[in-house]
């Protein structure tokens, strides 16, 4: 007789997140209309352009 496998917190969280994601997909939130916000890294230096009209 095999021992019952207990569900860990990590696995439970994965199951919950998957369910939430499926619900959002069904509502249309992840069909490409909404983009995730990406913050630009403040560690990298970005040089200002010399000529705007180019």
C-alpha cells in the first residue's frame, strides 16, 4: 500500500495561481490587450540623443 502524498505549500500556491490565471484568460485579460509594466533599470546609463529630428 502506497503512502498518501501530502501537498506542499508551494504546490498549493502553484495550483491556486494556475486557477487564477485560467479565470483571467477566460475573462480576456491576457489576450494581448494588457501589457505588463516593465520598469527601466536605473543602474544603466542612457545617453541623451543629440538631434531630436533624426
